[in-house]
C-alpha cells in the first residue's frame, strides 16, 4: 500500500507548525483513501459493500483500536504528534463513539496527516499495513 501517486510535499508548509486538528483534517482523508484502496484491491465488490466495509474502519471506534496497534511502533516525534492530536480540543463527540475513542482517533488522523505532509508515504504504509493485518478476516 503506497501513497506515492498522491503524495507530493512541496516544502511550503511545515507540518510541525500546523494545528493538530488541521493535521487530523488531512489525515482523515489519507486514512480513508488507503482503507478504500485496501478493500478495492481485495475484491471486485458492489460500491455499497465497499463503502460499508471502509466506513466500519474509518469510524472513531475502529481508528481508536488502530491507534492502539501502532502506538508501540511510534518514534518519539510521532508519539508527540499523536498526543497533540489526541489532546486537541474538539467541539463535539459523535454519539456513536466515546470521548476517549474519538480523541484517540483524532490522534491517529493527526499522525497520518503529519506523515503525509512530510512526504513519508513509506512510513504511512508501514503503519497502515499493521492495521490492516490486524483487521484480517474481521471485515465481513
């Protein structure tokens, strides 16, 4: 799984200076796109089924579990980005999620956004592969 075809960091913005919610904004899209690509590459399914599978993994509860999987692998800098995202003040928590899960999901999204904006597609793929390896046959 790679993002080489879409990642092109132009060096104009320093991701370290962006707010954690801005990082999460882009990271959410990166994670969503990778999850969609994962399911499309698995099998030719109806779009409704693809959407359903991806949506189950891009929700706060699933992203919180995904964060737990990758946390032990993170560098100090990545842990700091995750914590900034997790601790960011958000205006709401979805009804379908606990506040703790929502904050962990925001931390994961911030991490993916940070890595993406830094042009670290290989690192994103490494972390993402740990997540999808854990999903395994759970998606059906």
